[in-house]
C-alpha cells in the first residue's frame, strides 16, 4: 500500500471544500485551502469554519501536497493552471451543476464522463473521481470509524490502481468505506442523473446502485 | 422570559398546489387564495410572520410574493409579511424596494424582505439573465439594495444595471426602514456578505443536521465584528408538517414530500427519494414532521443549539390536502409555539445567547 501522505490541498472554499477541510482536519491531516483569488477572501471562512487549515494562494496551496482535491464549480476547472498540478494526484470531486455553471454544451458530453474532460485538460496529472456523489451535508454528518455498522461508502473511479489505493486511504481516513467501481470513465455512473448521485448509503447498497455499469467500464485497472 | 417574548415564529410557503376536499388538484389561482386563507388563520392565532417564496414553475403558484402579501395585508392585523426569498439576482433592487414599500404602506409597516440567490433558476432565462453570472449579479444587486434601503438619494454604478445618480426612490416608508434579511444555504461567502451589509441572517436548512450551521453562525458574528455591523438577528427556515399524531403526520407528509422532492430532483439529476432517507431525515435531521409535541421538542432542540431568534417552518410541500394544511397551521399556532416557548423558558442558558 502506498505510504499515506498526511498533507491535503483543497481547491475551492465553498460548501464542499469547507466540509472536506473539516473532515481532513479531524482525520489529522495538514490542510491547505485555496479559493479562486486572494487568500484574504477566504481567510476568515477558513479560520472560523475549518480552524487549523491554511488559506493560501492557488500556486502556494498546490505546492504543499501531492494530493489535490478539486472542489470548485466544474465550470471553472480550467481556471486552475494545469502546470500547477503537474505530476499530482488530482481528486475530482466536481459535478456538472447547470444551476451554477450555466448551460454548458462542453460539460454535457454524453460520450464521456466529466472526469475524463478534467483529465484531458490536466494531462500531466493523474485524475481520480471521488467524493463527488454524496451531498456535502451528508459528508459532514455521516462519518463513522472503521468497522462501524452502516458505515457509508464513497465510490472511486480511476485508471491507476496505486492512485486509487491512495484515494481509498484518504476516504477511509475521512470516515467512509471506499468502493472501487472501475476506470475513470466509470465516473459517469456517479454523475447527476444516475442512481448513485446523492447516495448516502453503505458499500453494498452503493454497489447495487451501480448495477447498470457495463463490465467494460468496471474492468480491472492497471 | 425575555427570549420567548422576542423570539419570532414564522410560517413559510412557496404556494404549493394543494388538493381540495374531493382530492382534486387546485388551480394556481385557487392555491394562491388558499395561502391567503392560511395567512389569515395564522394572523388570528398569533403567528409572528408569514414568508412567501418566489418561484416560476408549474408546481408552485407564487411568482410574485409581494402581490399575494398585499392581498393578505388588507385582511390581517399583526402578522409580519415577508418574502422568502426574493430572488434578487434576477430582479431590480429599485423595483423590489418600490413594491415592498408599497406593501409596507398597505400593511401599516409589516413588510419584510428576505433576499436570496434562490435555489431555483427559472427566473434567469425568463428575465434575460445568464446563470453563469449569478454570483456577480447577486453581489452587485445586494450592494445596490443596501443603499436603496436607506431611503436616501442613491448614487450607484455597476455592470449589471445602469447607473443611478442621486436617485430618490418612492414611496418612502413611515418607519424609514424595511426589515430586510439575507437567506443563505451554507455558502461561506454568502454568510460573510450578509454580515458585511449588516443584514439579519436567515439560514435555509433543508436537510442534514442543523448543528452543522453552528460554525456558520460564528462566522457571521466574527465577520460582523470585523465590519462593525449588527449581527444579533439570526433565523432558521426548515421544512415540516404537523398532525395530531406522529403516524398521521408521516402518513400525510411522506407521499407529498416525495412528489415534491422527485419533481425538483428530476431537473437536477437526483434519483427518486427513498423512504429510508425520508425516515432518517425525520428521525435525525431537518424534517420537522410529527405530532405537536414531537415537532416542538425538535424545534426547541435546534433553537437552543444554534441560539437563533427566529424559526420559520416551511409547510405544505407537495399536493397536500388543503384541510390538512389549515389544521397544521392551527396546531402550529395553538400547540407547537406555546410548547416551544415553554421548553425555551425551562432552559437556562438560552436567554443570554439569543438576546
């Protein structure tokens, strides 16, 4: 198993970004948070809502950790310079949410998952989709220790087994059972409009929500 | 005692379409008249405030809350008349003021505004706004609204509306100020924005544990300290339903809540609601559904935990029988509110918190 890096950088200081920062702090991580602009804009929010986390510029925050969680509106992913994430493991926690992103043809591609769009933009990073399907308030309310009954599950879709394992450890640390569902392309089954979207259930139930995932997508990753 | 006297209890409606005694879905017009009747009953029974939300969809009858409130104004005496929310991003702050100042005149000073970005977006294409601009639209319009509310000549420039130079806006109110809050759903920036302009905060808690908002209240207060603004007024808005027994309340609320949720969810990509999630929300989180005692206990617990001074119960979600809605209002006013007051008075620490 990959050695767990206990630093975590979160890009996005909105509802989801703040909740993930709170969970990671509780799990003993050193947490760096960046918003879209100057850290001054998010400093008070971070200090009060996630005390102990560090509000930094994007350039600064992305240097501090090998794992970067993207928790900004999907429509803004290209506002993160791809060079800043070069060589990093990127956790894509974003969804196409037209009510925030606006009506965007480029994000409504029926052929690929939005995570594949993110991967093709960050072409020098390794993207894994995770922490995207459960509502942010359930993420905060529903953490449980390892082995607790009815521990809730978070799905992981990624092309590289070692990276998936690192993300699985992160999810486990945050208080959820990781569930590997397949390659990055399988992330489509976690998106809005699919049964697993919004899922706040245990591992077996989450797996049952993915019954229509074709075997080719769920094929073993390398 | 001080707390229970200053504490405000509200009822919020989006103008959901109820069914009549024969189980037939009412018309939009009938649904609007139903809300007026409910507000009259709430006023008679001493509920502090009724708040009506703005939607532009088939399943909610109210797109123009202040017009419905104006109707209510002429038939009620004491109840405060609020929007909940006014979707400011796709409205014009000057017109919003004019309409609510008119309502304030008709109601002898009972008008209130709750400004919000709204969690629905139908108004954007309808009025010619781009969804992708929603953050900028709200930011600029809140800034202008804050100025207009001072009822002095307004000078303003921005990018989302033409500029104003020393404009007087009429009618002026008798009190000189329309009570105006900002409704937020948990975005930290929205909380800070409310504190920046010194607007009271209304927390929309429509799912999950209310306790998770405790840090947001702290954020509001700390931001208020930095800006030097008043942050003493904080309210919460959550959905619920009351019947004579827990079983009856759940039996009426569940199918209607599901219809409501699934209809909204289908446009957002949520799968249909499952019964176990409804039960979990009722048992642990933010659905205030049950007998008067159950709902009162749950409300008191939330009010104490958060130290808020206003609780608005959103009622009537889905095609609920009109009769059940009226009975709910009666139970809320005559049983739940007195019981919550009693529970708050019993608890010691609370008066210091909510003063």
